[in-house]
C-alpha cells in the first residue's frame, strides 16, 4: 500500500447528531506522526478480517 | 473491516482502529480485493450512499435550549420504534457506516439501548448525542451500548447558559464524568458563539479533566429556534472567525473535530488555505449535505443534513459545481464547497458564497 493510494482518512467515530465532523489535529502534527498514523492504518487494513457490503442502488436526487 | 466498493476504489471501515479510509483501485488491489461490478464502468453507475446518517429519534426534550435546531419541546413528536427500525434497515441496505442518534433528547426513549443493538446487528456503528440532563443508572447503562456518546457542553456555568439560555453545565459535567467512569467513549459538542469562542481553552480543559476524549466544535446555525434576530448577535464576529485556525493550533490534550460549517473559516489561515490537499487527505471537508452526510426527521423523511429543510437540490448542486467569486478562485474551494448553505439561505434567501466566511466578507 502506497500513500498515494489513500484518498481520504477519516479518524474516529464522531458522535454529533447534527453536522458531520472532521478530526483537525492531524493537520498540525509532524510528518513523522502523520506517517505513523498512516502506517498503523495500513497495518490494520492488512490485519482485520474483511466483510464486503454491496449497497442497493441509490436514488438520484 | 467493512469494504464498500465505489467506482473509484472503496471505502474501508476499520473496526478495531476506528477509522474510515478511502482507497483508490490500486490500494484496494494491494489488499488482495477487487471491486468487480462496481468497477466495470469508467463512469459512476450509481450515486454513493452517505457515510453517516443523523436520525432524529425524538422531538421530545425538556431542556428548552434557546437555539435548538429542531425546536424540540417536552411534548414533541416521537416516532414509533418500528419506524426507526425500518430506517435502520434501509440505511444498512444502502451501505451506510455510521448512524448518529439525536433529537430532541434521545435518552428519553426507554428503547434507546435496544435501537443501538438493532443498528449494530445490521453492521451500523451507533453513536448518540445527549444533553446529559437526568442521566440515572438506567439511562447510563443504555448509553454504554453506543460506540461513542457526545454530551452537549458549551462550557462551565455562564458559557453554557450564554448559548442555551439555562445553566445545564453541572448536569452535563456529571454526565461526562459518569460516562467516562463506565468506560464509554465520551466526547463533548461545543457550540462556538460570540460568548463561548474566547473561553474555548477553559471549556476543553474542563472537559478533558472530566474524562472526555474528544471535542466537536460546532458553528452556531440559523435553524429551528435559532432562526431569529438574536442569531446575528450570537454568531461569531469576523475577528473570531479569522482566529479559528490559530485557536485550533493551540489546543492540546484532546482530539478535536470541527464541523463542516466551520471549514470556510479556515480560508483566513494562510497556512491551511495553502494546503487543500492535506485537508482532503485527512477528511476535512465543508458542506457534505446529501453526499457523505444525510439525515432523517422524526417523521422518517430524508434531508440533506439535519439543518437543511426545503433546499432545492438542483440549485444546490449547481452552486457547488460552479460557485461564483470569491469561492471560484479560493484555494479551499474543493474541500469547502462554498460553505454552509443553511447560513447562506437564512441570510440571503438563496445559495451564495457563505456570507460569514472571512474571505467572502473581505471581498
């Protein structure tokens, strides 16, 4: 897995019920810390069992 | 982990490390997976489902917050459990990852824990927001069944009262402490207003001391009871909006989220405005209404977001695709998407660049 293959990372669950939230701390960490987060996520993706979901078609609005 | 293929690759939802990761097709292949039918066509063949849906499980609430976006009342409407279960079934079928229960005060429902279990059984991650008022042992036990619980907390005493019109800070603080003591992932929702902005550090320090692991900062929005002349007196000043970036940098010891409506304010921060790719990579986006986010009312009706009632979808889409200046030339346009449409509609009656964005106000 290369960094350029990752389009977006959204960390955590968030639990607000009115608007979507984005973790902002990662913008201010050093490249080394950001790299460590990326590496941990890549390791987790290799490690966790996979379940594929196949959504039904969405209605176009 | 849960994998949902998209025409461009896949969303991957990690379970042990809570995160959503969007991978391109090569990234998916690196995991030994293939998108199959979803990748058959170059152009998208279907609209992507939301990542997160906000479900109003009740319009009942005794708190009476002055700015309640749902206009919740003690005798507000409450959908039957069967309706909510149908909604959860539908969200699971569509491949939604997270369902955020709100209201009204969700803990007024005796079946709240059962609804969380129902969501989990269908592969959805349930989270919930509460005022923290009246949380006894039975309600706390129900909240343990959620992946995360956020308590509305705008600050100690006067700061809380300045936003909500009553002093509920003590109850909120007891709730944060009690949930954390039970091992629940507990966060706080902090509404940024003229009165709370400059006290944010003290608010977050208090929340952290009580056991909160995360803070979600929210822009004050003109919806529900907040649609009033008072809105203009409570919203952030231009100077405060400009200081959001520096303020965020100063926060330590607590994971911080900003809501979609605060993203336009980052345009006033030269460093962040120059890094739209970084914002996108870390999932920091502006208006996600009707895309990554949607909502359902207590009647079960779909909305683009919890605040967006009566928005014209076609005009909305056209504005996001081709916003006028000063959005058109803004470096953050790809992530900001023109700012909060609910604010723009309230202040101008139409879709225009967010009138409270510092870049727009300076144009």
